[in-house]
């Protein structure tokens, strides 16, 4: 991995975020607009990007590499869940504890990781990034949402319909069918998917920049305990993912892409789930914002450290 190229790409991402910040300051993007654009990104643009990544010649070795990456990701999530449960179990504030546990485990891979993977490694990067998206959706909508749901002894229900019908999971399934069967999509449909996919990077960064513009960091919102989940999310857990994947023999672009996805900052869902649980969102917003700002330095740091492992 070329650290200079990675750093330049991250700087470019932050410049695009600055455009989003500017749109907020100028009053061009209001709350409902940001929500609408987020939905367009999650439910239309991202699925198109995934399907587009699978439109390539079938390769048994690439499919096998994807399977190993997926296995490594699932194991990484299991390790992260156990570690955060042990490390943060003594945090007395229930709202803060679940924010710390969720924030440490779940990265903003969809919004930031996929654009970075696409810019650095093209469609091959996005091809392997889908494994991270699948792992995120499986764990986020089971373990993640359970953290913010009042526990009931007799309630072990998992909403698999919600997980399996997520547009990104559907897009992965459709993409795999296209990849394995070597189906050629009609030219106009393929062009449409390509054009829609192309707006993912700039629009994602502008939306993130707009959300950061509304954040006010001060002594009252900066809880020193938040540095622990920040360290885990931005540095420790990406390195854990790296070690697990290396143990499975994953190398090259599959390894770099997956570690890049794991090194992304705290997922925005931490704020949405806190709102759903009627909790105080201040720690969640602060954690997400700090993690996003710090990733400009921590993502290159992770890859610099990975060269030493």
C-alpha cells in the first residue's frame, strides 16, 4: 500500500467534506435535504455501485478470496463484540456504555470506506468491500440494535427480513449471480448503473461534511472516556482485522480493502440508534465527529503500522 497515495486520497475526501460544510454554512442543505440525500446514497447509489463492481469476468480464485475475506470479517466482528463487552462493562451510565460499545465496533464503511476503496483500487476494491458491507449489516441489525433495545428475557427474535431485504444485501446477491453466471446486462441498464455509481464518492463526502458542520465540540461534550472507543475503532480493531486476515492467507487488494473498511470512523448509526432509544445523543455525535476528524491521521497510521507487522 502506497501511504502517500492513501494520504492524498484522504485529503481529497476531506476537501469534499469541506464542500459539504460550506453548503451547510450557506444554508443550501437543511435537515430534510440531508436525510433525503442519505436515503438516496444508502438505497440507490450504493446498491448500484455494488452491482457495478460485480460486472467483471468470473474468476474462481477471486470468489475464493472473497469467501476467505468474509470469514475473516465475521471472526473480526465476533472478537470486537467480546472485547467491547468486557472493556466497557464497568461504565455505569447505560446510555454512554452502549454508545461506546457500538461506536468501537461499527465503522462508517459504507459512506467513507467504499468511496476510498473505489478511488484507490477501482472495481476490484469495491468487489471485496462488499464483504465488509455484508458483515456490517448482519451484525449491526442484530447485535448493534440489540444494544439499544430494552432487554427481555424471552425475546430472542432477530429480524432477518430486515437484514436480508436491505438494498445493499440484495445488491450483493444480485451481483454474485451476475459474477458467477457471467450475465451481461443490457447496455443502457449498465450505463445507468455506472452513471449512478459515479456520484457515490462526492455525494457521500458532502453529506458527511454537512453533518459535521452542525456539531459543536466543547468541554461539556468532550467526555474523556470516549477516547477508549476512539482508540479501539480507529486503530486497534483495524489491526486486529489485519492479523486475522493475514492468518487466513489474505493478501494484496483483498487485504488492503478490508483493512481500509475496518479503519473507517464510527458509523453514523450510533446517533440514529441512540435517538431510537430516546437517549442523550451528545456523546454519540461527539464520538462520531472526533472519529471522522481523526481518521485523516489514523488511517495512514494503521497502514504504516501494518507494514511493520
